[in-house]
C-alpha cells in the first residue's frame, strides 16, 4: 500500500480479482509477459509505479477496468 506525500494510499486489489477469476499469479504473469517477481511486487502493494501498458495488459487478461484493480483511499 504505497502512500503519496499527502498520506493517501493507493491499494492494489489484484488478489481479489485473481481469486474471482480463479487465476493464479503465475498464470497472469505468463499471460501479460511479466516476471512473477514484478507481478508479486504489484500484488503486495510495494510497487511505486505501474506502466500504462502493464495496467492495460492486466485489465485485458482479467477482463476488468483499471478502477477494479486500483483503489484510492484518502487519509
């Protein structure tokens, strides 16, 4: 759950989407062409940024919108 300078948090809900679609992180990594390690960093909320191309590939494979994957929580 990375926080920005104002203390707000962007939560990554990848675990929930994978569970709903009965897909493993390994399967998603193979489908989008990312390493399991990089996808794991995103899943655990430790990522500082995400490329639009990566976000688009994840959304394509999970058949979701970016807002389904990311949640902004102001403090």
